[in-house]
C-alpha cells in the first residue's frame, strides 16, 4: 500500500526525506510487509534501514508527539547524551546537511531572564574566537517555552565513552589531550569567557585526534549558583576535581 498523503506531507514537508527517498524504499517496504498492509511503521522501518531516517527519528515519528523533531529551523537527528544538566542532540537545518549540537537545559521553573542575558553575553564575547578545541555556542532560541542552544557539531566520542570502552589512557595520550584542553581554555580565558563545566562528558575526541570542549559557557550562564558536583551523574566523579 502507498503511504498516506498525510504521512508523505509530514516527512517531506519538514525536510526529513524527499519524495524520491520514499520511491526508492518501496521494494524494501514490500519485503518487510509481505502479506500484511504496509502500515506507516513499516515505511519508517524501511527508511531507517535505508539510512534516510535515524532510529531516534522513527521512534519520535511513531509516537503521539512527532512534532518534537522540529526545533525552530532545526530537525533533531539523534540524541547525543545527557549530562544531568543538559540534554544534547545532533541536529541539522531543514535546508542543509550541516550538523549542529542542540542543548536543552533541564530546569524547572524556566530559566530566568538573567540567565538568558548571561548566555547572550557569552555568545557575544566568543563570537570572534575560532579555536579548534572549543565548540562555542553561537545562538539560542525559545521553542514552545523551552530554551535551545545551538553549537557546532563535533564528531567523535566523549572522553567518558572512551574511558568506559578502552580503559585508562596511556600517559602520553593523556598529556597530549591535557595540553590541547589547556590551550582551548586559555583562549576562552582571553575573552573572559570561562567554560564552567569541564568534565569527561564535555570533551569529545575528533577522528583527527583533536580534543574539543563542548557545552562551553552553558553552566556558567544558566546555573551560576550551582557547584560543579550538583545534579551530575555518579560516574562523573571519575573525572571531577575534589570539592
């Protein structure tokens, strides 16, 4: 069975896929459906197998709130971790394949106006910085009452993930990463823009071996009164300085 017009409009209208992606998925849909009707879930499975959609996107589209994938001009692609203060997502603009990191704070009640002002000030202070070791926020927007902060996307795994998968780093690797981070932090300090939340989770190692600080300035701007140890997952204690 062909997909319903509403289903097609939902996928193509938001930029999740193109009509030709649906046409190319028909053979896969027939194999998956066999003798049963080709429900929307079958089409979603076919698009995931074709790598047109991610499993995260298919799950949200199959939920009662598919509109959650739309965040202003961005489309959420997949989850990128949760550090206890912020939920992070890989995202892209509807008209571009360029990847971004979108961060949404966990906080109730909502972030006060003063927090947004500190965030705006941080973006202004770092607008001229282009250090390879820091993925700096370049804008934010409220969508349905929730604050979303956009930063450049950094491919690779966090040091937390690498520590779990590979164990402790050899001393010379740890020293090289430490030197890169010190250089990035010095660049931020020169702009009077502290990172404010240096943890293993917030350092990604790019495929080329560059250590990159993510979530720069977010805790400093939005949670200035909290200790670095407040509301963080227990495994963060492996890489946190004593209080």
